C-alpha cells in the first residue's frame, strides 16, 4: 500500500467508526498524523514512508496499542517494537485487520475510559 492508500484507509475507517467524528491532520516529526478532532477520543496514527517502498503506521509508544494489535493479528500483520505496523512493499495486506487496528487507535481514549 502506498501512503495515499493508507491515508484513504485511515479516513474511511474513521468515517465508519462510531465515536471518532472528524479527523484532524497535522505534521508530526515530518510525518502526516491523523487524530480525532475532538479531545479525549483516540490516539494519533502517523504515516511514515520508508526506503524500499515500505510504509509504517506509527502509534504512540506509551500506549499498549501495538501490543493489542500483535495479540489480535500475530500472523496477519508485521510489527515493529511497540510503535508500528509495517506494511511491506509488494506484499498483500489484510485490509480488514489493518482497519480494525486503526479503529482501535482512533478510539483508544474512549475505550480506556469505558465509554465505547
């Protein structure tokens, strides 16, 4: 998947996920970042293009999001430490699994507070 395809997936997932609402786009560490515009809804998702055509979806490392993703999809997605899902160039992507992980990130604070 390209960065543009990942952005479209993030936006589509946000639109389909109850409670997320509008997204705010910003630039963090030179990477496009997407988070719910309303406060206390979710965590940001950043798109980090990499050499060789790989793209990483980056998450805040002090959350347990990547740990949750790894438990849910150990064989369906590629992970990097406690911060990223790596979409490898030229490999098929489980779009449903990836979309679910994005939805979990975008609703992180809602779920943490038991409001989702």
